[in-house]
C-alpha cells in the first residue's frame, strides 16, 4: 500500500497536478522522502 501511494505521489509531482490536464510546473521543489537524522541521545 505504501509503495502504491508513493508512486502516485511521485506521478503527481512529476506532472505538477493530481487532476487530468496538461503538465504544470511545480511552485516549489519537493522531496518525497526525508533524509534520516541521527537518533537523539
């Protein structure tokens, strides 16, 4: 399920939209995955 939703989100970002229509530019750069940070001590 997570993989399916991730692919859907990647498609939305690639096309700049989640609805039918022409490809749109994104207003900002987005990253789907978050870089991990060290665990607090």
